[in-house]
């Protein structure tokens, strides 16, 4: 993604990144103080720092580890290593300093390992969750800042580019390797397993932080006011355009599989005399990205539960402009396409998070179509000529993929009625009844 920013905006983002880095370090240190095990990325330096006679602090060891990671990045990417990413070296020194500072600041919060378990374990768990939430907030801000990244994320990104492998899988392998390395240090220097070094907190951190990043991400758009000066932010009031959406009435239709949502959308568009976009969005995305339509169709709105957990485990501070995920690339491209269609004129948009992507458009009627399983099975068996059992499996798989896709990019539930203006159950209305309800609601649109 090519990002064009003024010098002032870059300065704002770099200064913000310095503050965000402190938040990340503080969350990491607070998690460690819970005495339930360190996070994967901090496991090796934390364990080494506790070796009797070790002269280097955890922060200094973190610097050494990060600089080593940067050298590997440079060796792997060579000329493809972005010049601005050399700043990771400075970031490593600053993060190391922050690590020692926050470990000192949180020293009094360390829960003694020999405390009464009835009191100690709840306190440790609470502290771990609070620290993880702070860390996740910092990571979400880091991604929103979209300027630099820590070497801990830069290394798996470089490996994924070098090997041409999926970033998520590489990140999981990277975190697992760091935990294994930390475990080896623990066994060598401490002669056995220590649950306060590598323990349940390590496992919790591997998925809890990623999950919390997705909770925070949709709610930090206000940071753009810090990153971008007021003079550079464009708003309808500051332009000659009275309404940036030009008053085009748009209907978005999210639908459960087999509920008749596609047929309803096409019928509504026909009666309103406007275009209906569904498969056309796939075709345009494929054309713009150089993918086949089959590839886009297979990877859009289709995140399996296994893939979702993989994304959660690998969630980290990768700036949007550097993220290699095919799901993210398709989502960003489709978002631009959908917003462009909404600018072009009145239309009906089926699926593809249209209600979320156009959530700032006051001229959108957001519809959700649902149905009972029997109705959906009947629709699917009639269309594909498959058995009811196969139809039920297909319905569950597609709906799960759509729900995971929605949660992955919005942090919200796909079926939450708060995301829609009109919810219709075709069990009771049928296709024609649903069309009539939407048309009646459309008459009351702004």
C-alpha cells in the first residue's frame, strides 16, 4: 500500500510511536510481574536476566536480541530491506530502555510466588489480564500509527517474504521458537522447570493479547486526530462539497447462507432501478489485484475457525502498509471498491461488510437477512441439488466463515442487531415479503 504523507504527519507518527512503545513495554512488564510466565517475545531475555551473576539487565538483553533480529532481516531481504526500517535499531535501544524502566516501575506489583494460592493465583491472573490488555492496546495503537515496528515483528515478516510463506504461520513458528529457546535457557541455567518463567501466563499471552488487539482496534480511530494535523484532515465542512457521500441512497444486505439474501437484493435493486453489486465486486477485486476470480472468491468472507485462531495467535504490531496477509489485501481492496460504488450512485450492495465499511454514510439502509435452518436447507438443496445433510454442512461452514470474517475486521458479532437498521427473517416473510419490507423502509431513508 503506497502511503503519501507530509513531513509533519511523519513526525507526528514517529513521536506518537515513541509514546506507544512505552505502553507496550509497560504492558509486557506488568504481565511478567504476575509471575505466571513471560510472553513469548520476552521469554529469552527475561530468563537470561535472572541467571545468577548475569551482568546485563533484561532491557539490555532485549536490545541484543532485537539487534540480532535486525541483522537477520537485512541478510534475508538485502536490497528489499526498507531504509526507514533501519530505525528499528533506534527503536530497539529505546524499547530496551523502556523495558528496564517499566520493570523498575512495576517491581512493587510482583506477586510473590509463595503466596497463599487461594489469594495469589487470582491476583496473578488479574494482573496478567490487565498487563495483556495494556499490551494489546499498545499493539493496536502501533498498527494504527503505521510508521515503524519492533524487530520482534520485523523478523517473521522478513522470513515470510523471503520464504514466500504466510505471515501468520511464520509468526506462530517464531513465537513458539522463542518460547522453546527460553525453555532451553531455563532448563540449562535453573536445572528444571519454573512455572514463573514459562507457564500458564505464556500460553494465555499467546492468544489473549491477539484477541484483545481485535477488541481495541475498531475503537481507536480517534488517534488519527493525533497523527494527522487539523489542517491536513479533510472534512465536509472544510470543502465545497456539502455532503461527501453526495446523497446517494445505498442499501447493504448482509445475509445468512440460504436465507435468500442474494435474490432479495437483486429484486430490490430491480424495483428501485439501480444496480446490484455482489459477484461484480469479486470480479473487480480480482482485476485490480491481478488475482483470479476463483482465488478472491475462495478467500473473501471465508475465514475458517482454524484460520481465525491462527490470525489471533499471530496478531502483532505489523503496520497496515506492510501487512502481507491475502485476507487483508482483499479486504482493503474491496473496501475501496464499495466506497467508490457508494459515491458513484444509488445501489444495492450484497455482503462483504458493506454495512461496516459504509458505517459513516448517513444515506445507507443496513439490512440483515436471516432464516431458520429448514428454510435455508430447502433453498440450498433446490439450488445445488445436494442432499439435506450436505446442505446443512455447507450452510454451517459458510455462515461460520462469514461470522469469523466479520469479527476479524470489525471486532463485533456478525449477527448483532446493533449493526443493522432492519433485520428480516425470511421464514416468516418469504422472499417477496422481505423485498416489500426493504422497499417500504427505503422510502423513509434520508
